[in-house]
């Protein structure tokens, strides 16, 4: 009689990174490099990078993070289920909201891109600080 033992499969240990950036337009490429280096093997890396672009540009253009001395923070959380990105800015007078797809304006549709590419997104905060969160499940994790 052959005896076999069941060996539990270990889940991938969660990884977490945080970095603060200056609220300047040239920082967008540094955010992309930061995320691309850390998430190099993630299947939806291109989607993550595009969403980070949109969230960072929004932080710089629409919050106090884009003012002199302003800053924003990017957090990346990766585990076996996928990736969650967070962009925390220094707040502002408005609230993040989806714009209409109609119209001829060139800008104002960044969150539509986030909505289309991320599995979920949400925001929380106050006029002094807010965080936008976007999730990207690892498709192969469900197979």
C-alpha cells in the first residue's frame, strides 16, 4: 500500500511598497518606473501603469498636491489574488467623479479610464487628504 501525504500549497506572501513623490508633472514617469520595477511579472501591468498615470495626473492637476511644495503618495499592495494601488493626495475643493463620455472636451475623462481598466475603484478622504484605490485581480489566480 502506497501512502501519500497532502502538502498544503502556500499562498504567495503579500508584498507592500510605499513611496512619496513631489507634486510635479515630471514625477509621473518616476511613478511608472517605481510600479513597473516592482510589478514586472504581473499579467495586467500595462493596465496598472495606465491607471496610475491617470490617478497621479489627477492628484497633480486637481489637488493641493500640485501646488508648490505639494506631494502625493503611491502605495502598491500585491499578493496571490492581485494588485491594489493607492494614490493619496493633499486634498482639494472637489470630489473625484466620473464625467460623461459625451461632449467634445479633451480632458476630464481620466476616471473613465480607471473605471474601464480596474476591477473596482473607490475613494475616501476629506478636503485635506484623499486616497483613491484601484484593484486588479490576478486572472490566473482564479484558474
